[in-house]
């Protein structure tokens, strides 16, 4: 059961990242001025965190 829960957790994280990236893309398309609100660094950190977890082959029990 732990692996299935891990799969659903990773799926939820992926969906969250996809949504955030889409919001960022739409913001860049609609706004003329680019401003740094910390979203880029937050997305990079979340992607790196998720990538490290996937590469390590480990998962944590919640």
C-alpha cells in the first residue's frame, strides 16, 4: 500500500507543478513587464526536490 500512496503523492506533486508552470507562462504572456516575485526560484526548488526524490528511489512514509 505504501508504493501506491507514494505514486499518488508524486502524481499530486506533478499536477501542482504543472499548474504553477502554466500560471507562470500565462502571466508572462499577458503581462508586459517581468517582475520577480520569487515564483521562479520556488519552482526551481520544488522541481529539484522532486527530481532528487525520484532519482534516489526512496520515498518517505507519511
